[in-house]
C-alpha cells in the first residue's frame, strides 16, 4: 500500500528483483539509513560533509566527480539485497559480487537505454570515489576508520556497441559486516519509484525509526539534520509540507503543533496473525529455494491482515499461499 501521491512509472512491469537470486527483496543497511551519507543533490556535490549526532561522527569527502548520491545508493541496496538473499538460501557469500548490469537496472526501476548504462558507470565512479571517515558501529563493532562505499568495481564484459553486460563490485568491509550481522531492513519495492531524493531519504528515516510501531514523531529541526538536506530550514519545512498530501510508500505524514511531523503506518500488521517457527520456514525454503523466506512471511502476514483472512490452520494457509506466490 502506498500514499496517494504519484510515483515514477514502473518501467519493467512490476517484477523487481527477479534477478540473479530469485525473490530477493530490497534491503538497506541500517547505518546509511540512520545517517546522511549520500548527497541529496542532483548536480555534482563536491562539498565535504561534517555530521555529528548522539556520539556518531561522520566525515564524507567527495571525489572530483562529486559525492555519491541517493540515486547511486540503488547499487548498494541491490548488492546488499543479493547478499542477504544468498545468506537466507544458505549460500556462501563474499564481498565481491558479479552482477548482470541489465538486471540491476531493471531491479531498481532504471532506464535500460544506452544512457542508462552510462549513468550506471558514473554511479560506480562516485561510489568508489566517495570516502567516509566514521565511528559508526556495524556488526557490534565500533571502529573509527576511512573507507569508500565500494572498494572496487570493474566492467567484466562489454557488447560491441559499448554497453556493459556484467560488472564486478567489491563492497567495503564496513558494508559487508553489516550484511553478515543482518543489520538491514526490507524496503518497499516502491522506494525505487520515488522521484525526489528527499522523498527517498525521508522514507529511509521513517522506515528505520518507525519499525513495527504505528507511528514516529520527530521535530522538523531534527528531521532536517538527519536528512542531510543543505536547504535552509524554512525551505526544507516547505518541501516536507508538500509531501503531506501524497505521503510515502506505506506511510502518511501529519503536521502537528510544535513544528513536529508524525509519520503513520498506513498498514499496521496485526499481531493476531501468527509468526512461524523454524520447521515451517524450513519447509518454505524447500518449496521456494533461493527466495527470502522472511520477506515471504512478511508479505503473507500483510496480505492476511489486509484481507481479514480466517486462519484456522495458518501454517498450512501460509504454505499454500507460498506455492501460489512463486508460480505467479
């Protein structure tokens, strides 16, 4: 379920993440969801970011090509999603991934024309060139160190026409450690259809802070700081007010007295819908090898809650639903 506002068209028919590992749902790492590492600018942003909040210190230094943008982050989300899906399927993983460029573009709702591949290469260059110094804890370990968002990338194959076919990407140790620690959250598939960087950034923040709660309330001042917006506070406030009517995927925005914004979940999962033990989840892994069983469970729970399904035997209902889901 999504807010009432317009989203970018679904360029590829809705089957996001039907890629190298089938059924991988979009996952984002908690560290970059919480803190404003990525630029909201649409033009090259060569400013050095200095950010401090509740003991966390971050310095982000761009390359000559500018700081990595929130749209560049699509690549990180895709890589993290593939790794988590592999872990859930019991596969071995490493920091280096071999990706099919076309699948990445389709999964993140990007253009697959020649320009789409050019922009993809530019995104790789900004991600590799952006350097971070921080003490953010990942995987239960706090270290102060400098690193790039991706350590390396290379085009493995090209067509004669110059388009990349496959690429190899090596994630930073910091990001890889977040994956191993499962310090990730599932995103709405409509995230990649949000048009504006600020919309994507606010969605990340509410997804991180709201969690399973029905709502999250925050002051506009704090939201401005955590978003990483460089706009004056009054301009930022006006931009947030423009989102009040259309909302964000799965969330509505409400302005409250005291310069506060309340984010409300549009769909709250009913705790009366049971959760499943390891035996049922193992059965689902056998029925749907390679799929993210936790994402399937979350999707089924949302469906059961939304439809008001009567569940005398919820475990069998879940198994039957999965069998139908993977054949669609």
